[in-house]
């Protein structure tokens, strides 16, 4: 088979992972395709490989700048030079020159906002698009995890591009969300490949702790005994930074934090250190992990309960990509969910801000208190939607806000119920996605598993670096 | 007192009685306003200009609050005075760290980050080349820096095989000449088998408080750049890394804003309305863009035939007077003529 050859020659893999072959063959047969493959199983290959067999460029819509950049870099690392990411961070001059040379690229990455710009669409329409890829396609659905209003407009964009062959990719979409994806993208006849959300090599452990102070102690113990490397997720930046201080004070030197408040260059260094095996544990917010291809992450620990099951599954999915035994531990103190209620509120403009923009005609940029980027996008998007539907702006936007907040509350409750339930953890999350559970060894804290399997062997502290600066320089540049 | 506080107290002392605390904040952030630029020179604080870009108004306010509470400052935030205690602690801090005499914020704040970014990437590329290792992720995602480094290696006169040795010798030379511990710079580089450290990590390895490390790092970097600019030593590799750093296309902020609106697909009228500016002002911006940006297309504003007509009427000749051209081209607006002239002259 030709695709096996390309897999080996271009990508250097000897065999496909579950779901990849099915998706690729479906696309090569010319069918629009929706694939749900669990996190950590190589979704990008599903559009990268067919690109080499199809005539014309592949357009990939991606929700996050960092995700886009990771994918661009991975392609370039493989030696593929015909890659470009069009994003709002690109300098004005760079963007113009890129648009003029667009036909020379094989992979064009875009944010959904970019697709809304007339001159970008104009440039894209001159191309014969081989494949239109919607990455993280669940973002299109209000029912999905991480709904993004801009994704709603992708259906129209696809149509303007002449309804090219389309691939919708997601790791987490239940039946309802999958229907929504197909409808919003106008995929009438679609091949659906849905693979289990279950990752059998990841043991699931939930530890309910009554005392918040006890939680810090538990964190230190776990990080000390578990096989590394690992990731610890926090709901806030400050908590992640404090945890690193705590761990270092307890002698765990290879710890670093990562969050969206850091300088971009510094964030990249932490990511590289983690990939290169210089770090044992990264304490991070949810900003960390997407797009990072690290095979041997041995544990994912949640210091705070995630906002919903989908987020939880995405995050634990970063463990054990190599198929080796790995563990996910969630630490829960009753009341942890309150933090998420607060975070959810802050994602939307409040009533006063909505009134200023919708009734008093104030530009979103001048609303007080100032809007965050997400809030501004929300206001702009639904302001436009209200106009289009001829509805009173303020009432309409408030109504959407209430609906979305209620949905998030529902998701939070679902997560909390899962934490508090006394049944099998794995069976419960599989049922949420309409799957039949099955028994397996090393399952979860309810079914039991062998904790020794995940413990680190002899703890040998890496010797402190003793290089002086000349040695360091000579190591960077050996020879004469 | 941390190093950052010592720097702030030192600056407050200079503006004492004349300026508020926020002028110090704007100086450290490098605000490009007439007032801040004037302050930098008037109070001889230009070396600190834009040396703490990481600072936020919130953290600055907190620091001022703590300094007031500790009795290092006195008075109102609008009119602060440094106490003897404040002076004493500041001096103790500078005794420990030195007074960063190579810092040159006003002259180098725009250049230094670009130079360092280029150097980080160049070091990474050469180090991996030395080990024949082709698989690594670039240490910066700044596309302009990536583009520059790519061109640099394409056009360089130094033979590729000689590069690792050359770069090592040049770096060793400047690291010995600059005033700080060489690791202040060296720890920040990624190469084969080593990943660069963040500010925080480098500070920890050198057993320094983080803001002290930051100012030492900057002092060292500015010293190296000074050496490359003014020294006589042959340092061809590093001098090339420093050469031709322009802080992007020189556009006025206002023209840049207009460019953003054009990108969003707004018409001249819409932009004028949105920005509450005259149409003529927006047209000035568009001419400025046409003049400075080699990729700027003037087509939305003038069609091909009309453009050709201007060129034919002498738009390429050395004479750049509008009036005679306009007389020849009664159907063209002045804006259209200026656009073509701008494009032809770039």
C-alpha cells in the first residue's frame, strides 16, 4: 500500500495507530470525514499524510496560536518547508508577502478569525484547496468542551472555498456534539470514525482529601514517589508557581512552572526542557500540553478538579503516549469546584459591560472595566449575530451568556458527580461518551490497581551541574 | 531590598520633588511619550529606559506600597521622598551588585532584545551543526528573527565548517571582556545537549535573587553590544549578528493603526469614521504605507490603467512636483498621484 510507504519514508513510523489508517483511507476515497481519536494518538498524521497524495494545499483551522506553532514546527522538523501559519501575530509586512506567495505552500494553518478577513479569504479562494481540516472540531458546538463562537462561522467559510474535501478532528465529542459538527460544517454525507475515549494504559486514581493543607503534603509525596516525568495541573497561575517553590524546598529540584502569564520565550524554554528530559515535573495551567509530543509522560496529576470531564480526559491523555503503564491522579478537596464557577463568570462580559457595548454604543475596546480578549470576541460575535437575526442586542447577548453559563455549571456538576461516585471511574467516563465499558486490570481506585507499578525505582538525584563557563562553551562548540 | 527596589529608589531620588512615581514606572517600561523621553534626559535616567519591560502597574504599585511601609520612602505617591533608611538600603544593594555601569537603555532597549534573540538562534544552529544534529525545535518563534538567521547563514562569508570554532572564540573573547559572570549570558543559550535556562532558573543556578540576575544579564548584554559597536577587535560573526537591526518598518503609530484597519477590510471612509480622523489624514497614512512597505498593494485605491497613466506622465522622472502632474491628469486625484509616486520611489 502506498500510504504505508509514505508513513515509513516521510514520517518514519512502521505502523499506524488506531484510527489513522481508517481516516486517511476515507479521505483518499474522497469522503468528508469526522474522526474522533483519543488524545495522544497522533491526530495530525491524519491530514499530514494525505497531503502528500492530494493535489493542492491543505488548510488547517486551529483554535490556538501555540497549537498552530507546535504543528508548524513539527512539520518543519520533518523537513517540510512549505508550511505557513497565518495569525494575527504575524507582522503586517510578513503577512502581505505570505499572502502573495500562498500557492507555494502545502500546509496553511489559520485561526478561525483569520478566515473571516476578506483579503485572506480572497487569497485563499484563488487556490484549489485539496483538504479543509477543522482541528479541535468540538469547538464548533455549544454543547462541546471549549466552545468558540468564531468556529460557528467555519461552515460559511468552507462554502466560500467551494466546499472542499473536509476532515473534522476531535478527541472529545459525544453523539450530540458530533451531530452539531456535521450540521455546522454542512457535511451531509460524512464518514464517521469514532474510537474509544478509553486509554487502557492509564490508571485512574481519585483521592478525596478533607483538609486543604493535607493536599500540599500529598502533592509532595506523590511527586516524590511516582515515576517521572510528569505534569501537575492547577487552576491558577499563582498556585502553580507556589507548588514549584514547595517542591523545590522539599528537595525536588527538577520542577518548573508554566503558565500563560509568562514571557513567550521563557515558556518555550520550559517546553523544550520538558521535551529534552531536563525536567522531572512541570506545574502548569491548562495552557501547557496541547501540541506537545512527549511520549514518556508517566503521570498527570490534577491539583484542582478540571472544569469538566472532557478537559480532564484531554489532560490525562498526555500521559503514556508510548503505551507504557502511566497514572492519572486527581486530588479533590470538597469545594474545589467553586473556583471554576468564578473562572467561568470571568470568561464572559458582565451585564454592565454588555449594556455599554450593546445599548450605549461604546466601542468594545473602550468598555470599562476593560474587556479580556475572550470577552471582547464574545461581545463582537453575538452583537453581530443579534443584528443579523434582528433581535434586541442587549437582551440577546445576556440570554446567550446565561445559557452558556448554565451549561458550564452543568458540566461542572457532571465532573463533581464523577469524582464523588463510587463506581468504576473508567466505566463512568466511557458511558458519558456512549461506550460500553469493559473490565481491565490496572483500572482505577474503585476497581483497584497495583500502585507499585507506577512508583519510581531507586531515587537517584541527578548530580548538580559542575561545568564552568569555558567547559560550557566548549561543549556548545566542540572542535578547534 | 531587592535589586529592582534599589533601582526604583535610585530613580525616585533623582526625580524627587519634580515628578511622580508613575514617571519612574514609565521610564522603566520605556513608554514612548514626549514626557517620558524628556524625563529620561532631564533627570539623567536614560540608562534605565525600558530596562524592566516585565513590570506591570500593579506590581509597581505594590513595590511602592511596601517601600512606604518599610519607611524607605515618605510622602504621597504624587510626591515621594527617599528617606535616609531608603538611601542606606539602596546603597547597600548597589554595593553588592555594582551599579550596572554598562546599561544603556535609551540607546539599546530596541536593539538588545533583537540582538539577543538572533544570537540565541544562531548559537543553537551552529551548535547543532557542530554535532551534525539536524533535529531540534528553534529557540524562538519570532518569524523575523528566524528569517534573518536563515539569510545570515545563506549569505555568510565565514566557511560553515569554521563557524563553531569562530563563534566559540568570539564568544569567549566578549565574555571575558564584559563585567558580569560569563554564565549570566551563557546559561541562556540552547544548543546540542543543553537547553537554555529561563531568567528564574539562571538566577537560581547563580544563587542570586531574580531581579539582580535580570539587571546583571542586561548589563552584560549591553556591554557586549557596546564592545561590538565601538571596539576595534575583529569579531566578524558577532558584528554581523548585530548589523542592520532596525526595529521593524518605520511607520508612525497612527499609520500602523490605519494599516490594521485596512487589514480588517475597512474602506478609507470607514476608517476615517472609526478613528474620527479626516479622510485626508487616512490618505496620508496610506501614502506612508506605500512608501515604506515593499509588499503594500496600492491596487485597492487606484486601478492599473490609472497607475500606468501616472507613470507615463512622468511619475518616474526625478521631478516630483505634484502640480504639473495633476495638470496633465485632470481625472486623477492628488491622492492617487501621490500613491503611485510613493510606490515608484520605494
